[in-house]
C-alpha cells in the first residue's frame, strides 16, 4: 500500500511524518486490498485553538474511506481520524464475513 503524507501551506516535521506513516502501515495489514492511504494536514485559520485538521483517505477498489478530524494538535487529529478509519475497516471486514 502506498502512503502519501502532505501538508498544505507548511512543512510537516519528519517526526510527524514518521509517526503517521508507521501507524498507517497497520491499515495494510488490516485491509490488504487497500491500494493507497493519503494523509493531509492543514491549519484552520478561522480558529486559534483546535485548528489542526487531518484528513485520511484510504483507497480501496470500489470504495474509498474518508475521515476528517480537527483538534489542537496534528497528532491528536490524526489519532482520532485513524481510529475512525479502523472502525470503518472493521465494518467492511464484518460485511465480507456475512
């Protein structure tokens, strides 16, 4: 599975990129048919606190998963989005087994 990490209008530090890449690799183990995961970081200029936004898009043939979360740090926003994606994957896996 290809993992792409992008930041809009700023450069994400390597620690953040490494953190999300390592966690995102777990998706490939959980859902082997996933082709690509795209993680996007951006800052909501409308808010001073809780202004860090993380989008996760997992490309699966015939069905993409997308989650967006906003928190006071990119790590927290990513963790919330990642947990939501994992719940979606569990539902998909459950539907395969029925």
